[in-house]
C-alpha cells in the first residue's frame, strides 16, 4: 500500500527550525512522537484524523528534519518548545497526542500550560514507572550506548520485533522511510543526550518525573490512555499507574499490539482517538 505523502512545513521556534505536517480543518490535534522517532510515526494517522480535525505532526527538536540542537534536555523545556510552536502557528488550545517520550511531554504540557490543552491522549507513554527495555537502558552508557545506537540506526529495518508485536504487518516502505529519518545527522547525539537525562541502567530515572507526578492530579483535560498489551518497551502496568495519577482518565488496551499501536494497528487506533474526542466533546459542559 502506497504511503500518504504530506507537504513539509517549517516554523521558527525560539530561533530553531521545527518541521511539521498539517492537514484538515477544525479543532487542533498535535501529535508528538517518541525518542529516536519522527513525524513518520504518525503517517498512518494524520490523514484519517484530519477528516474531523486540523492535525499537526511535528518532528521534535533533535529529530527528523527539525534542528538538532536541543541544549540541556528537561521536560519543562520540551513542553515550552511545543507551547511556542502553538504560539507561532496561532493555536490557542489543542488536543495533545503523544507516544512514548512524546506522551511524557504531552503530560508535562498539561500541567505546565493547563489552559492550552483541550484533551490529552497518552500512547504507551514514558514516565510512569522505572521499568524499561534493557536495550534502551544501554543508550544511557557513554561509549557503549553510542556504539549500540549506531548499530540500531543501521539494523532498524531488520530489527522491528522489539517494537512491534507483529512485525510482519508493518509496511516495508514505512520502515525504510522511518529508518531514513533515524539516520539523519545529529539524531544519534540528540537521542543519547535525552536518554542520559532520563534513563540509567536500572530504567527510567524517577527524578525526571517526580515533579510531573506530583502535578498530574491537577490535570483538568479529559484523558485517554492507549497501550499495546504486548509492549516490550514499557509494560502495560504503566497505563494503570497513569490512570491512577490523572483524574478523568480512562485506559484502552490494544490486545496483541506493541509499543507504537498507531503504526501497527492504525485503523483501530484512529477509531479509538476519534470516538474519544467525539464522546468527550459531547459530554463537555456548555457555558
């Protein structure tokens, strides 16, 4: 199946260039990818979601076609970049959808810029427990982590089993394009800098998420938490931890699915997102 193509756009955010795709009209949705990923990880979702919404899929700073200089990574900084992206495009409020690291950034935005977030959708989100696949833990090691990630950049088209429950279902053209983004100059350095900020050999660093967890009970946006039942990167138990921390939240587990359900089972994923948005807007109080 031929992949949908989208026009490349760029906007300056804090003096740095951010790449994004945009489609559709209506209420705004912003899609944030995970560590070592790119807007490619939303290629199967942008068009279908844009049938009802105006949807933006961006390359976070450090990845894809965006500038690679991220400075010293922190969740408040990453959230500020997205808020400035919204300012630059005149987006007052949006539904935020984030996968893995992108989910943690979305959660941070929901506590740091509460009025800017209409709905929150976390997809196999980082930040809700120490457990993490050993492969990603190794990225936190200097020297060793660099060698492991360099190998990963080149074997990615043949090493999808750790990320997908059913790797044979993933389109080869998509894998090749995602691999091309993964190999962009500067991606390795950005990935390793972020990994060392948030990960050690035991897993995700609690100190990176401690303040976030304290503030999550004050989130006001209705929240959907989607998780692949067979996620080898972050266990499904983290979905229930997130649900306990965030008021007015619900969990939907996609059975037989891995760490990126929006890629592995896009039709089911898109339906979950659209149904949640339709239902939550119907139930919203009028003023």
